[in-house]
C-alpha cells in the first residue's frame, strides 16, 4: 500500500483575498454608419490609463475602474469607487486592428471600423 | 433545548446589519434627499475636511460651459444641460444615455465663503472645494 498521505494531510491554503470593486454597468449609446460602429459609454471619474477594451472570440469587454481618493468625513455619499464593466458581442465584420477610442469629459467614444469586405458596395452594371 | 451558539451569533449579526441599514436610511431622509434612485441627477458626495466642504458630482459628457453653480450662504445649486451628442450621418441602434436639463439644490451643513470656492471639471467629475465661512470653521481653544 502507498503510505503517502500528503493528499489528505495538506492543510488547506488560504484563499487569495482579492479586493474587488463593486461592478457598475455603464450606460451606452450605439451608432452605426457605412464605415464603423460607434459606441459612447458614460464612465465618469475614470482616468484614461484605467480603461481597458479587450476583444476576444467575438466578445468585447469594456472595463474601467474609478478611484475617488476621498478625504475627510463623509456627510453624504451617493457614489463610490467602482468598476464599470460591460460585455458586448462584436460582429465578425469589425476590423479589430483598427479599433480606436478617445476619452473626453468622462465619456468613452469607441470606434469599431468595419473591414473592407463588409462595407456596402455599389455594383456597377455594364452594358454588354 | 439549547441550540448552537453559532446560530444565535449569526442571527444577531443579521440584526446588526439590518439596524445599520435602517440608520443610513434615516440619515438620508434627514438631509432631505430621500431615496437616491436613478432619477437623482447628478449624484453627489459631500465630504467635510475641517476647513472646507468638498462636493463631487458625476457629470459625464457635460462640458464646462454647460454647468452652472450657484452658492448663497449654505445653499448650493448645480444646474446645466446634458446635450445630445448623436453624430451626424449615423444610424442609431441604442440610446441609454439621457440628455436633459438638470438642476439639483442642496442645503449645506455650514455657511461657505462663496468668493473662495474653487471648482474643476475633469473626466466627468465636478469637484468643488467650498471653504467654510470664518464663523463655521473649527477653532482650537487654548486652555490656560
């Protein structure tokens, strides 16, 4: 018989403590024209370097964290540190390499350009 | 029959939690804001840092020119417009971000010196530092 009891004797390790921020779903506007899909998302208080946009396997995860660094005694508090996160399905026709975004006044404007093949094309009919 | 102490503990813990919730709820009512739901716009935080009161308001997508702040004694009013930013020539799929005029007024716990108020608007947050008026500032008393 195997005398190795390590499997049972091993003390349970402490689960890693992760300081998770509460999640907020940002409100978004979505527009489209012939060249791109444009997404506006409200992310008040999020700095540019704290925003990440990940596109993987047809899913786009938009995430931004807000750290308010409040000082003093709170008389009232209606909003706090949070993570804005929302996941979208991205159509295959998007040219992922050309996705770009800008942040202004706490609004993220994300441009998702369509690939050349997906753009509408007018076919000219020749007279035979 | 004696049940496990454990159960009693968790029961009392739950009651504590409930009591805390009730307390914060009553505090909210005391300051006249009531329930802060989605219709409360803009949402604000008020901090007391001793000499100053600091107000932060969430104003995403609002430019400097579209916000007005009025202060008189211990009355503060934040108003303005959230303009629509629908780009030209685009088809609209979804609109969740509201566009409207807004106005919210507060009674501050102290009188503030309106001449020395500083306000900045960055990343959609309006931060204001409101110095308390001389009479409202905390004073160190020397004991002889």
